[in-house]
């Protein structure tokens, strides 16, 4: 292997974890306690097209640059409800550069943690 390529790392990935169980058929969507029907949620990473946020099954987003700052936007009915930015370097103990984004069913906010196995 050529020395210039030996130290290159694989790109990062984000696992979009399925939405939690609804409360009265709706799910929260951010600090304003906005609620959203499950079939109206979508998530957008950087300039990629929004994709439906599934109720069953995870979706893995790959080929994310390890150095760039990335933006995650959660949409309800096509309208942005919550967003945040991150860099993979923000997660010092995450050597494999795999993260999970999920909707916290206690606070109804979107969170990003190291991935423990995208299913």
C-alpha cells in the first residue's frame, strides 16, 4: 500500500434510528413542543435531499467527511423544526466515526450519540 493512502480513514456515517412510539398518535419535534404525525417527519443531512424518518428500521447515511462541519435538520411536513451542527471530532472516543441520530422520547429533542450498531 502506498504510504500516502495508509493513514487515510474511512468516511463517517450516521444511523437514523427509528422514531419512538407516539403519544396520542403524535411525536414531539423540538424545544417548542411542536408535535408531528409520524409520516410527516423527515431528516436532512447537509445539502442532501430530505429523507423520510422511518418508524420501523434504521437508515444509514454514509460517506460523510470527517473534517467538515455537518448540519442535521429535522423537518415536519417539509418545514424545519430543529437543527444542529457537528463535526466527527466532537466525539473524541468515537474512533470508527459512526454516529446515531434519534428523537429522545423523554424531552422530544433530536440527539446525536456514538452509534452502537445500526440495525
